[in-house]
């Protein structure tokens, strides 16, 4: 039987210069939002629709995290 390994997560202890969060929201889920919005733009959506979609996703992610 193998011994279970402890998982260590390294968090950058330096707060964001703009918002003061540790970790910053963009580092937490920005990549997912960016990828999703690229898909929306790829389907021919205008910038305003893409921007609204990004804000909607950000709001949803923040609600889940809080």
C-alpha cells in the first residue's frame, strides 16, 4: 500500500498592486473567461456582446467563490 502524498499549493503572498487581493481574481479565473470570450468572438459576436459576456462570467465566478 502506497503512502499518500501531501499536496502543497504555493500561493503568491504579494497582494495585487491594483486591487490588493491575494490571489488576484484575474489569476484565479481570468484564463477561463478569456477563452470563453474568444469563442464568443469567433462566432461573430461584436465587442460589446463579448464584453458583456466576460462581465457576466466574472460575476458568476465571484458569486461562486464568495
